[in-house]
C-alpha cells in the first residue's frame, strides 16, 4: 500500500467529485467486484468545519454524508475508505481497483483519465497494441500514454450511463451499432485472415469434462461443420459491461486486455453467451432465436464470405460454443467441471429448449 501511495503522490490528481456519479458508475459493475479489493481515497480540508468528520486525519470517515451516500449507493462491503487532509475545502476522491488479472487501475476523474499499472511488460504491450489494431474500426478511449519503464497505460475516462438502466431498445441499438463496426473490420481485414472449421475446432474434445456435450454440439452444428471460418482479431470479451454509452448517445468500447485471434463468429455470439452466463438473462438468446438479429448478422457475416441464412440459427450458436470451448482448452487454463456444466446448461436452456418453454427456465 505504501508503494501505491507513492504512485498516487507522483501521478495521481484527485477529483472534485460528485459522489452520486461515482456510486452509479461502480454500482453498475457491482457483480464484478471482489470483496475488499477496492479503495476510495477521500480528502477533506482539515479545518474547523471538517474536523468533526474524522477520528483523525488518517482514520476512516465517521460522519461524512458524502462518503456515506457513496458507500450506500455502491455497497460498503466492497470498499475500504482512506481519509487524509486536503488543502482545499472541496471533497476530493479517487478510486483504485484491483482487476481480476491483478493489475491496478487508478481513476483520475479530475483529468478524466484511467491509469493501469501492469504486473509484466508482455501483458502491457499486448493491451497497448489493441489501439493500433482496433481503433481504426471501433470507438475506443483515447490512448494518452504508454510507458514501458513504469509498465503503465494511461487512457481517457468516459462518463457514461450505467448499462443496468438501459432499456432493451437501447441495448439493441448499441448492439447493432457495435456489430456494424465489427462488419467494417471484417471487410477491411478479411484478406489477412487464416481459416479454420468446426471439424478442426472439435478435434481435441474427445476426453475430459466435455466428452458428453461436444457430440451434441457437433450434431446441432452439423450443417456448418465443414465451412471455412475466417480468423481475425477480436475483442474477446465483448458484451454490454464493456460498452459505455455517453449521455449524448455515442458509445465507447473498453477493456481490451483480452483481445485475441478467433473466428468472425466469436464476438458476435460471445455477447449472447456472456449475458446469459453472467446475468442469468437469456433475453438476447431468445430474441436471436426468434430472428430479431438476422438482418445485421447477414450483413456482418457476408463480409466474411459466409451466408447466415444457410443454416439454422441454433447451428451457428452451437458452432460458436465449440470454438469457445476449444479456445478455453487451448489457453491452458484448468478446465474445471463447473465450466463444462456452464456450457451444458447454456446449450440445454437457451439453444435447444423449445422457445415456448425457454422463458420459464432460469440459467
């Protein structure tokens, strides 16, 4: 923690903050938070009016209405609050987040910047490369600085409307907008791609916890198993949590650290899978199976030389599941039985269950 405070002292300008805005931003991400991994840094002028708020200048807030409101909005069990004196009378605060990958993210709201401190240079350079690969096609935060010596990336912070208050219409507008960007990238980079097929993706799944599901997926995806699928650069974790919608309606896509090469299907269908897996919400999958997204998928996949209407919708999403499981195994990550159960549940509850029954089933 001492090192962190040194870093903040050198590089971190805290903000005049609206506690409600901060709370709303973090509340939208609450289910991704890890208990005890978040710190709110707060500063008050240590004067006559503020002295009663603290036990002393370095202890936890006792009677700060601003901090109390923030914690009430965001979930106090997730946060440690550190209070220091400040030269100005205004409330100032910043947020440090430990990511799932172990990096530190420091939010500087006064400058509207986010700084990520990486554990190793390889990961930092991988994420930095995302801007050169994807920014010609997707709206991304502005890249401010990449520093190999300190292993940090600074990017712009985007104020946004939390996605948990979007209507289904807003979500589908955002989805269609993002998929148009995907289509543009596919058309521009298709000449650089290699290809694979469902047959190749399924070749390594005969043993282990997937040996019951993969034959079912192969059967459902059978009309597409021999189709050559172009491989391009993909976001790798594209769903609503990683898409910000500004107050003016424009969007920005964040969290590119997991970008990777995958087939043109990956980002399109991983979205549907993640909304069901993370939020127990099969709305997108249901609407997909009813044909709501046919037009945009026909347009996007035609840029890759694929005819979306050539096979049932269930075949396409089953082919995606084969690829996702293949990449999971290929990554070397230990494939626990619970992962196999997640795939099995998704397939049974959202892909092959009759549509007149699927709404009654929780994932």
